[in-house]
C-alpha cells in the first residue's frame, strides 16, 4: 500500500467515527432554514452539503483544508492534491511517492486521440476535454471492481485509483487538445521524468521558460477547489453519488465548468479586455474603461471576472495573479488594462444595487497572464482551469466515497406548493 493510501486508511477511520458520533449526538439539530427567495434564487446560502477539502468564507476566500490560499501559493499541485485528499501537506517521502504514482500513470490510451481527432474542427476545447474523460470510462477501476463485487467500505480505494489515473493523464490530454484544436503540430508525449506542471507546459509546446512554469504552477494551485456547492463540484458529486464512476462524474462536472457564468468567464474576460484594447488602440484610460463598463452593463451583459455567488471581497486568487503580473510584467498592455479595470469596475458596480459583490473573482486576471506567455487562444483557458479543478473534484469524490455518503436526492416542490404556503 502507498503512503497516501496508508494515511487515508487511518484518517478515514477517524472521519467515519467522528461523523457517527456527530450524528448520534446532533442528528436533529437544524443547520439551515430554506426561504422562498432561496428556492427561486439558485439555492444560494442553503447549507446542505458536507465538503472538507476546502471552504470559501465570503469575507476570506479559498481556504484549503484549513490553510489560506496565500500561504499555499509556493506549493506544487502534487502537494496540494495530497493536502486535499488527506488534510495534511505531504512529508518529503509521501510527496516523492505520490509524484512517482502520478508519473507512472501518464500514458494516454491511443483511442482517446482517435476520438478527439474525429470530432468536428469547431468543437469547443471543453467539449473535447469532457469527451476525452468520458471515453476513458472503460478504464475505471471502480466500475470494474464494483461489477465483480466490492465492499462499500472499500469503494474509496477504487475511487482513489481512478482519481490518480485521471489526475496523471489530464495534463497530456489537455495539452493534446490544445495542439489538435489550434493546429500546433504533432501531439507531444508525456515525459515520465517531469513533474505535473512541468510536463503540462512541455506538452503544450508554447513556452518552456521557468517563468511560465511558475505561473502555471500558481494557476494549477489556485483553481484546484472551491468548496462543494459550485456548479462543477455539485454536479460531479451528484453524479458520483449514484455510484457512477469518476470518469462519468468528472466529465459531467466539466460540462458545468464550461458555462460562461462559471469557468468560461476567464475566456470571456480576456476576450472583453482585448476588444477594449483594440477599440481604443492601446491601454485605455480610466475614463475610457468607465465608459466601456457602462456600455457593457447597458447592453445587458455581465462584466466578466467580477461578482461571485459566495465571495464578498476581492478574490485572493485574483490577488495572487495580480501580484504575479506586477512582479513579472507590470507594463504589459493587457495586464495594465486588468490592473486599471480593478481600479474602475468595483467603483462602478457598487452603483448597481442588485449586484451583491462588485469585486473581481479569479477569472478577471488569470487569462491575461496566460496570454502574456503566448497562450493566446481564449477558448482554451477553461481547459487549464479544468486541469487544476480535477485535483479538487477527484479528491472530493474520494472523500465522499470514504464517508459512505448516500445518493444525493433533495426534494423538489411545485409552484402550487409555494402558492399555498405564501397565501
Ligand atoms: N456584471 C453585471 N451584472 C452582474 C455581475 C457582473 N459582474 N455580477 C452579478 N450581476 C447581476 C446578476 O446577473 C444578477 O442580475 P439579475 O438579477 O438581473 O439576473 C444580479 O446582479 C444579482 O447577482 P448576484 O446575486 O450579485 O450574483 P449571483 O450569485 O447571482 O451570480 C455570478 C454570481 C458569478 C454568476 C455573477 O456575479 C456573474 O455573472 N459574474 C460575471 C461572470 C463571472 O465572472 N463568473 C465567474 C465566477 C467564478 C466561477 O465560478 O468560476
């Protein structure tokens, strides 16, 4: 057994005991009441899920297993994956072993490329990613073991195998999608010696500089998880709760990430910024940006990269990217526009009463940094987000299996029920 599985075995015993005790002493305690406004408002604020991999207090932002993001920005995605799964940062030996586990599982079945190559040329890269994950479903260790008989207590072990296989393979799949979709030449094979981020950068084949690798490392850490109620997390865990394996679940979650109000906002944000720069023939002034913000709002569109369903502050992930840009290329016109928008947009959005959070989220800055290093195809940005989010989504699934959570099945009500209640 690996050190990771060994650690999880011990932790899971404790987690299960803790949950049993909590249920015994407090099963009737009320956590959330549900109002009519919440039912009609996307269930915002209803506390109805357990997620221990991370939490997002509205006035603090992302906290992974009790550690604030700004204390984790120098870590590698492998370290973060271990943290998400177990609740602890890995020791040197644990990290070495996890990195080895990932390295040995990198190869992609040839049929994945056949399927991707046969997709229409104008398929969105997120549709290609979701398809690639789904077509690998036949590789699922969980599905195979379930079929032949697996004890419920051991579901998590087979799910961990699926998680490790998916996490190991996703950089090569994502990089291959980039090269296929944007005619960048042959697909570059994974290098068994390289770390997760370094190999992804190598396989993209755009820019092998250490600075780009540092940005990618930060990017892949910052997007890894955002508690359990966002569209991609909730979708993944709902599908997974039906004992569909992680290939089915993650592919479904990624379909949600592909939406413009969720993960696609980084694509939309940079597209909007480039259009603004083109319109004004260079970095716009504050006044010109103010004008564009109102033009966008009046046309009925959202300001991409601003606002959040939970956060009520500047997203610390945005801050991490802003700091990176300030350090490496403060005068780049795209980055300068991102910084100026940060000075203008919140002031203007505060004037719109219905907007609860005028502050930037992660998507307001991330694209501009990728753009600087030569990753200029906006429609690909959500794929990079998804590569990172695979860490959190698969970790959540392993933990949920370990906790023996049942199938998710909330109760719906009819309009007639609400009418009767209200009258
Ligand atoms: N620009 C314009 N209007 C905005 C806005 C923005 N950036 N943010 C919120 N609003 C509007 C909403 O569209 C909503 O209007 P309607 O009532 O007319 O539908 C109103 O303000 C109230 O929204 P809210 O309660 O403040 O925010 P929600 O929880 O409903 O939505 C979010 C959150 C992220 C979908 C929204 O802020 C938005 O659309 N932002 C732009 C897209 C974006 O950046 N998405 C990425 C979020 C991060 C992620 O999940 O990946």
